[in-house]
C-alpha cells in the first residue's frame, strides 16, 4: 500500500518526458525562426518599379509640413501602397549612411501619399521601416481635402490628418465590412412640401445634380426627418451623403430618422460617444464603400464617403462646429470645399441664419430655401417681449424674479403641458452688477467678479476669495445698489419651485442634460443648447436675462442671442395650439424684433450689410495672431503680408487668473499676451494664410522665440 501511494503522489514518468520534449521543441523552433530584419533594411534590394515613396510624416510642426522621400524595400513592395500607414526613420543626419541607406533618427508614423520612380533628393534615402497596415486609409480625395484645409487655416497637414483619420485598431481592420446595399428608391417629399422649393431640391439631388441651398427651417420637430429625406434623395442617385450636426443628441435624432426611412445597413452614426474601436469599425465601413451615408458630429466632416452626392450641415452657428485643436477648421467651410471639389449638393440648415450663410446667398453661391410667411406664422409660437421698464410684479412673481407677463405665461402654460425656462448660464451663485448701469461689480484687490455666495450675505470675490469692504459703490455711475447680473439655472430652478410649489421642476445643463421630457405639466430650466425635446412640444417658453446675451462684448452677440432664442422657441407648440414665448429683453433691439417676426434670414442680411460697411468678416478675411508681445511683433515683422493687409492692434489680452478655467486660446495663467488682427479683402485670404504660415515655419526652424497662435477666421474678435 505504501509503495502504491508513493507512486500515485509523484509525477508519472510519461509526464516528465512530455515536458522535456515540449521544451526541446520550443528551443528548436526559436533557433530555426529567422531574426527580425533591422528596420534600416541595410543592403536590402529595392522595389523594381517605383522604388521611392513620398511619405507624409505624422509630425505636427508647421516647418515640417511637406512630403519626404523614402526608399521602398522589395519585401515591402506589395503592401507599400499609397494611402497605407507606415513607420519611418526621421531626423537622421546626412553623415549617418551605411550600405547606401541613411540610418538613425527616431521612428515616426506616417502615410504613403505616392510612389514615384525617382526622388528629387540627390543623396541617399532612408528606407521605410515598416508597413503598419495594408489598409489604404488616406485616399487621394481625403488627402487633397486635408491639404486644402491645412492651407486655408495656416496649419500643418499632420494636424489636420489627426482630425480626419481615427487611430488604428488592428483587430478591427481584420474584420470584414458588410457588402454594400443597392441604392434606395426616391423618397417622397414629406414635410419638405411645406417649402415652395423643397421638393425641387430633393428632385435635383435624386437626379445627380448639385443644388446648393441655405435652408431656414420651420419650427417644430420635423427637421431631422427632412435632413434624412435629403440624404435619401442623394442615395437614390447611387451617390453618398454626409450630414454634420453640432452634438450627439442631434446626431441621434437624425440617425433615428434615417433608420426609420431607409432601414438598417445604409448609414452609420459617427460620434465620440461610440468609443474608439466602434468608431473605427464604422469609419472603415465608410472608407471601404460598404456604407454610403454618414451622420455625425464635427469630426465626421472628413468622413471618406465615396462618390459624395450631398453634404449637409445643421445649425452652423453653434460653436461645436469649430474644432478646438489646431488649425481649428469649421465644419461649414470644410463642407463648402467638399461640395466644390467633389461636385456634391450642399444644404446648410438651421432655425437661425448666420452671416456666413447670408453671404453664400448674397454672392449667389447658394439659393435660399424657406417657407412662405403664411406658413411661418401658422407653425411658429406667439412671441411676447418684456422690457426692463416692466417692473409690475405680484407676490409670486417677486419670489421668482419674473416680470408679471412671464409669470402669467408660465402659469397659463402649466395648465396644458411643460414650460421651458432658458437661462444664459448654469450654476447657483449669481454674479452682481450695478442696478443702475449694470456695470459688473469688481473686487478692489484683483478686479475679479463679486458674488453674494456667503450665508452672511457678505460680498466676496469669485477669484481671490477676499471679502469686499462695506459700502460698495459703482465706479462708473456711483450707484450703491446691486442686482444679479445673471442668475444661474440652479438658483432659477429653486426660485421657480417656490413660486409653483405643486409643479415639478427639472434642470438640464452641462453636467446633466435631459434628452426628452414627458407631455405633462412641469417646469424645465435649461441653459442654451441643453434644452430637452418635449413630447408634443412645450406649452410655453420663458427666455430670461436676454440683456446678458445681447451685452456680450463680441461682434456676434446679437446673432448668437437670436440663434439661442430660436432654438428654444422652435420647441414650443405653434400659435394655433396656444404656444407662447416670452423673451425678457429690450423690445426695440434688432435681434428681439427678428425673433418676434421669426425672420432670422432678414436679420442676417442686415448684419451682413453692417459688416460690409465696417469691413468685418465674412465680407473680409481675417486672421488672429496672439502670444507674448515680442513674439507677436517679430512674426508680424517677418511675414510678407499682402500689400492690402491691414493690421489692427496689437492689443493686450485679459490676464488669465490662476485657478480659473481656461477657454481655448486664452493665455497661460499669469502671462501677459497681446493679439493682433490682420484683415484683407475677399480673395486674398489664401495669400494671408500662406504668409503667416511661412513666417511661423521660419521662426520655428530657427528656434527664434516662442511660437505664436495663429487662427484664420477667428469665431470671436471682440
């Protein structure tokens, strides 16, 4: 028994022999496997045909914005096709040459743009180190588009490609894309019949023509379905369609409308919420031609849709359409370029109308697409104005800080459904200003904004935290009484909850955005852009603190205020169904009158006329140069600007306080920067961008000071 137990507890002889055989097999396999070839490919034969590859190195500095020649080893000949991702050595010196190959330098990613027989460079070339993937992700059309965008915005091609081509995922590339479906049938006009020229636009897109239109959309929930029908019309002609919207909520609505109209498999949704792998999977399906229609947010403007037949952009005035990373392209301008170069139809739509859209109509490049005035009046809500002189308030109105007309509209609307309340900012603690002249109340120590956030009612600075001395007086008019400049969404919701104690109050803002609300009485307090869609529409809407939007020190203040008001008012039921909108702003101002008449196109045309008289964009082309004062001066002195270029400034920029949030383009905390604006007449924008880009590249190559920030067509110029 003991001998049997001893044998059972030890390892069998056969098991030990098997382990020894496995180890020996592994050692033999390792010995027979060839070593990886050095990435210099020293002495390796080159491809017999087209042995030189022109490579775009994925390195951002603008002074390296060119194509570089590399030798193609024969072993990589089949995979090294134009458009594929490669790795190359970059930065090797001319003396580091061995075996006819330049060696050394760091390994960088890049893209093969072309294969040629000979190089313009007479010295020895470095060899392509590796083909990362045989998938051609940079098509000739996408390369030309990115090159044009980089030149227009004075940026580098590598920076634009980082926006246009998503990062690689090898596992996703190994998956096959679905087979393309046949073109769908021509869609019915549907709600496009409300516009006199709407069905004609769809017919032209379905025939393969290239109509161009600036579309002033009617209020209501129909615009996602109308965009879907426009895309379906382009698909019916055998071509592709691309729709770009400001945010993921809008993209989801258009995605649902396209799915309902076309079914599954004919389009994809491209948004950041998908995650990198799923986004790359869908992007590859578009690049391979499996899917011909794309709906997405800003980055989708570069989607490689094959045989593009329609480009559409919704609400181009939304700041989300402008990329936050250099060189800051705007999706409207990119899609205009695609419409021209790829001979596609163009549709620019929104409840509002930007001056850039009005410029497209004014020059004849696009035609207006709008409903008749009778139709507008039938579907738009009634708009009432409340000026600052209207101080009549009852007890509940005083508790809610609402003019009596707004309070009564909310009370009446709550009998029939939800009521939307739009406030210009989120949060709870109000910023204070003079009651008489509305000059912001500033801290005497650091000039920061004073807030009434303490439980003791004392005034404290929102930047440095110091308590303001008693007896505050306005430095402009001498007034001694304060008022809340803008009450945030949290504070407004609390006060409305006290005024309407039996009604639920919901908030929607940056931290928590509601997509929809049910069709029952409720107060929905929202910041601009975060308004949820109400099932059946809102019974009423209150647009508060209009003076805060109109008083912004920016050229676009009126246009932006009207855009935000129209976006909120479009969610309200039509006048025939009792829908009412109350805007708290001075009734005589142009944006307020445009809201009352529901005439965004007329407002944009008048703004365009004013811009033309003053010489401001889009009638002119403008560039912003910002940075440390000496660096800005050096760049302006070195740039060979067009003869008619006009330099405005430079002027000092506000110093960013330490610990305060920085907006894109703000100086680093504590640093003093200046900004100069350069203006040229139409048609000279390309020359201005080229001059600034050349000067910036020369300074970087010489390492002459710090690089300055260049921005072509800055969205805000003060």
